[in-house]
C-alpha cells in the first residue's frame, strides 16, 4: 500500500533516529521547525519507495518544559517517568501533525528492553512494525520511559534505534545529531577536528575519540552513537552518523552521497537479536577470567563455559546477570549471561562438572547466552 504521490515500495528500509538536542528548543520545548524539516525529508525518501522508521527522543525534555519551564531538570527516576508521560503525547502530536501535512500517516510505537529479550515479544514488535510499513504508515518509535524499569531500560535512544534497525531488517541506520559526524577530536576543544568519513572496524581508538555524553538535555552523546553503530554493523546494517540540521541530509545519506556524515560498513555476519542485546545493550556486572583451553573452546568451537575453565572471578554478580569473559592475558573476548552468582562461580573455579552439585546446571555461561566479541 502506498500513499498519494509515493513510488512503489523498493524493499529498502531506513531507520532514522533524531536526538533530544535536535528536536527541542533551547528553552526545552519541542522544536516544531526541526521536526517539520525532518518530516519533509522523510516524505522525500518515501517518494522514492523507501520505507522509513523514525526513532525520536525528547519526551522528558518536552514534559519538563510543560511542567516547570526554566527550572533545573530532575534526576530521580520516578519524576522522570512521570515527566515522560506528560511529554510523550506532546512530542507525538508534533510529529503526527508534521507528517500529516506531508500526506503521511504516523503510528506511535513505544518499546521497552524486554521487547528484544523475550522471543514472543520480539516477534510481536516486529510484526507490528512490519504491518505499519505495509500499510504505508511511518512508525514513530520511542522508549516507553513512563513505565520502563530503571534497571533494564535502554538509557538512550541510540541503542534503541540500532535494535529497531535489526528488528525490521533495515538496510540503513541514520543517527542524526548536532555535529557533522564522528570527528577526529572534540570540536569544542580544538579547531583542527576533522570528519571521519568511513569506518570499517570500530576499535578502542575510535571509542576513545567518541568520549562521553554530549549535551545536558540528552542521555547519549557521541559515545552512545558509536555504540549504536557497533550494534548496527554487528546486525549486518550499515550505519551513518550525520548532522540533523544539514539540508537534505536524509536523502543524501540514503543515496550514499560521499562526505555526508560518518559511514560505518556492516559486518558480513548478523547476530541474533538476543545476542545483540547481551553483547551491547546491557552492562556487565563482573568479569570471569578463563584459561587458554577454555578461551579456545569458546572462540573456535562455540562451546559453553564450564567451571573447569574458570580461573578467577571479579565483581559481585547474581545469576542471569551479564559478565565479561577475559582470557589469561586479561583481554575481554566475550560476554554472556552467567547462570550462577559470583560466589558460586568463584568456589567452583577449576572443578570438573562431575564434582559440582547435581541439581544445578553445569554451565557457568551457556553457549546460547554467550557472544564472542574478539578472536
């Protein structure tokens, strides 16, 4: 199904994320002009037959501008969730009106982390988004901040956008921000910062360049955009970080115009959604160091991690929490969900499975819950 003036669907899908700093004014309200500008660009891309999913930030900022304009933003989770409930429909109304003026229907989709962890919820979310696209609707996605559990929330919409790109089998993830892309240095500190136009492999040096959070109103910054790009490329999805204010930016990025933003080339191997979540979207609560035999077994044969291969444990983690897995040299090469608490794993280190309690799973980290990050 296509709207008025639209070309037939090409089968291509673009997920475009726009951050808080790009959709809110200096006073903290929703920037209707910025949303109108991006809606124009969404409409232009749609006319070429490309499906577009929008991931938008700004609900908390918009809500606080309504409740207490000019006052310092709160930081406690309960207040932020209440503020998000106030701001979300205001933000969505601006998007809905802007897209409607361009002949496009929009649909609000609020997602939570558990939608990507549990298979049934993941499939339901994917079905909903795919059907919206089939109906010619532009899905406008945000995290469900009003009810999300603080312990298991995305924390920023960059990671959410990357997971949505995986969810809808997107060809391209576009992360729009207030800079030209990933630069060689912080432009606020040096005038010699230049744009990195293409990235083949995201390494520690790039992560160092990306640094920490950006604006006070946003929760991301360049570091979270780089993390999102990493999720995307491990999903087999190309990613671009580009300037939201640039004229025609979405069409230029979608067309592959050189020099527009920083482009990240996708990996050939596509990780399943749950392993993406384990690898990149949840923080590690500790580290399990293994011997060389266990490291080779995990990397080369894709086995589960057993107690016999464990050398030591660092951190206080519980069962089902994420841990990093390091080799004898201390370098982290994998990440997974541990099946037993830290004290138990430490006590079982080096012991054979036959020597462990019979009523407990012998795996420290099962292979279905483990992701190898480096060879």
